[in-house]
C-alpha cells in the first residue's frame, strides 16, 4: 500500500512547477501513515439578493507621456439561487480546516457505509466537535462561496462594496470519516507534514518551494512593465 501511495505522491509533485527540481527527482526518506479523519458535510438551499459596486481599471497617458490608472465604477444587483452540497468541515482537533481544504474535494457520491474492513491498517481519528461547533465554520464557507459565485458573473478588477442578504433553508448534514495519507519528511533541514487525499490523490500545498522559481515568476512581469515604460519614454522622445 505504501509504495503505491508514495508513487501517487511523487507523480503529483512532479507536475508542480514551483517544486524544487531536486525534490521532484528524489523524494526524501519519509514516514507515511494512513488515517481516517472525521468531518461533517452540510447541504443547503440558498436564495440571496445582492447589490454592490465594482470597478474596472485602465491606463491613460497624457500628451507628455505620463500615465495614470483610471477606475470605471458600475453598479450591480440581482438574485442568486443555488443549492450547495457537501461543504466539508473538520471535526477533530488533530487537523485544521485549512489543512482539510488543502486536499479537498472528495467525491461524496461514491461514499460507502461504514465497514470494519475499510479501516484495517489505518488509524481512525475520533471526532471531538459536535455539529453545533462546526456550524459557524460551515456558515463562513457558505457565505464566502456565495460571494465568490455572485462575483464570478461579472468582469471586474476590484470591489468597492457588495451587500448580500441570504436566506438558507433545508439544511442537512452527514458525518464522514475521510481517507487521508500523512507524509512526514525533512527537506533542507526543514520538517514537512503533507496530506494526500486517499480517494483522489490530491496533495495539499505544504510542500517545498523553489525560491528561484518564485522569484522568476515575480520578476518577469516587473521586467515587462519596465520594458513598456522604457519603450514609451523613447517613443515620446522620438515623436
């Protein structure tokens, strides 16, 4: 089992641009542990009405070649009706919501009833949070998702304000234990704990990053902007 999961982990890492090349080629010696973590999932029907002001930005240049950024504001309003399903919230103190979010989603359509044979060779985390304790996290995720979905309807560069009023009904929840693989390893004298989704093979973002690759991605747009500025300066001088 471990060899197969390590292979999945390596294949995922190899596809990540920011992973160091050395790390891609040789995975450090690691400890892998198969665990089941507890989580609640929530479903809800929602009806939201909203109003707000967004803006787009464009650059204008005056006759002297000086540039400035101009914002064009526009009003939005409307209704958003949607049924949200399988909003997952951790209910164990051994993992955080951010960590869980890192290796979501699971395909809950393929969920199976509990069977002792499923957990052989795995450790099973016990839940220590009740449904009531998880509802505030679920509501935060729901509200954030509704806001994202509403904004996805528009082309914009920024949000001046957005007011949303949501009615929620037909709320349901289910309890799950989710298969996860926990990798512990050291790379360049730093300890890492990385989780991999036991169903899909998705790996969270807590993996080594290449500093020069990150710097390169940041530097290229800066160089392009500098090139545009220099080009416009020479155009102004020659005109």
